[in-house]
């Protein structure tokens, strides 16, 4: 059962293992082949670099805030001599 699928970008008919899995798709595979997806992502990243970096930094800040909040809320060691 060697299934092939046409890439939406380059139009080549390639075996399914040349496509990334995508559970949101009806056939379970991305519409473009791995090679095209990589090229597409690279181009997308080049034009969205600042947004990507900003999102990563925001996530890191949120993570550190969560840790700080947890430390502030945790009972921790009780001060002695009170
Ligand atoms: Zn392709």
C-alpha cells in the first residue's frame, strides 16, 4: 500500500513519508512536502523573525513570573523565633 500524494507547492507526486503529519488534515498529512515546508518555513521565519523572538521572550517572561508567583504563594520555611 504505497500511497503517493501530490505536493501543493512543487506539484511532485511523492510517497507519504515525504510529508509531515498533520492531524488537522483530512488525509492526516500536510499539503506540502517536507522540502517545500522547510523552504516555506525558512522564508516565513525570515519575514517574521522579530515576532517569533518576541513571542519566545514573552513566553519565557510568563514562565519566570509563574515560578516567582509559585514561590511567593508557597508556605516555604517558616521564620524561626517568631
Ligand atoms: Zn513540494
